[in-house]
C-alpha cells in the first residue's frame, strides 16, 4: 500500500521560517525501522542501501523538488517492492509502506551543512510497525553518500544545494 499527501501551502501564504523556506526546495529521506532490535536496525540499513542505490542517480532532467516528487510518486510501488524484497531476504515477517509527507525533523548536520529543526517534506519509508529508530538524509538534492552507517557530504549535492537556495538560506 502507498499513499501520497499533497503538502503545498495555500497560494496566498509565504513561507516565513527557514525550515519552511528550505522545505519548498528540498526533499528529505526518512527510513523508520520496525523496532529497536539489533536485527531490525541492521535490516533498516540494508533497506537504506537498496533505496539509495535505486535513487542514485536520479534520471537526467530531474532538477527540482517538484520533479523529484512527481518521479517518486510514480515509482513508490517499485520502492516498496525493493524494500519488501530486502525484508523478505532477511526473514522479516513484516512489509514496508511509503509516503511523501511533511514530517518534523530535529536539527541535523550533514558535513558542513546544518538543517534547522522543523517540518520538511520527506519520502518516508516505514518498515513494519515503524516503532524503531530511524535514519534520514536528503533525497533531493542528493547531499549524502553512504559511509558505513553514516551519511557523509556529497560535494556534487552541495553544489546543487547552493544553486537551489538563496544566499541567506545557504
């Protein structure tokens, strides 16, 4: 099952906080484990790897958040299938769901870039009950590369971020 939520503010309002301004231009990736067991947390990281492999690189011409969201909405069934296959291969008796929705994120730093706490649009992949610890990064622009269980700054993503944001936001 999948569900997408429209998350655009009413046309007559302007974003006022930095997270609101950033959320108009970036899309976060949020993967939530079934529970906090060592096995569930390991599987979450395997799912992260599979999803990031699928999303990297995005097809040519997808160069703004709206295009990324359109692409992801069309490919949510594939993302769920990829995730469910990882779960199946690892003996999990639960499945995944995926949405694009607005969620609260705490302060997060990716290398030299810090994103203030606030509500951001995100591709959310929930494994089973979604009661475990989570992992997040930026789906667009692709700011994070994987280094073990940590996200590290991707220089090309940083350049794209600089182009997308105003000087003040950057």
